[in-house]
C-alpha cells in the first residue's frame, strides 16, 4: 500500500520488533525479528510498536501461542535523488 510522504521530509522511521514465542506441546521456543515501515513520524512508529506490545499482552495465558515483544524505533536521514 503506498504511503504519502512529504517530498521535503528528510527523516523516516521504522519499527524493529523481536518476538519470542513460548514453547508449547508442538514447538520449542523461537524468536523472530522483523521491521515495519517506513513511517514519516516517530509517533506513527510508536503506535505500531504499542500495537504489537498490546497484542503480546493479550496472548498471555494462551496454551497455543503465548509470546512477548521487545522493540525499538529507528530513524534514518534520507537523501532523495532521481532514478530516471
């Protein structure tokens, strides 16, 4: 899905999430790391991280898919240049 980005915006953000899924009868404990973004403000990235943390809280007590989330927000200064 395309995102609107201000052409003058030189700073972009992403969320890096580390998800640890607890062991259960079917599988051992496992850890995944993935990134989401880009976002044009740190607030957008923070909301996405909060979403994942709240989902992890709701998973507590599930016998099939209980997990925890640790994450961080990263920023990058972008230098746009024409490609064509």
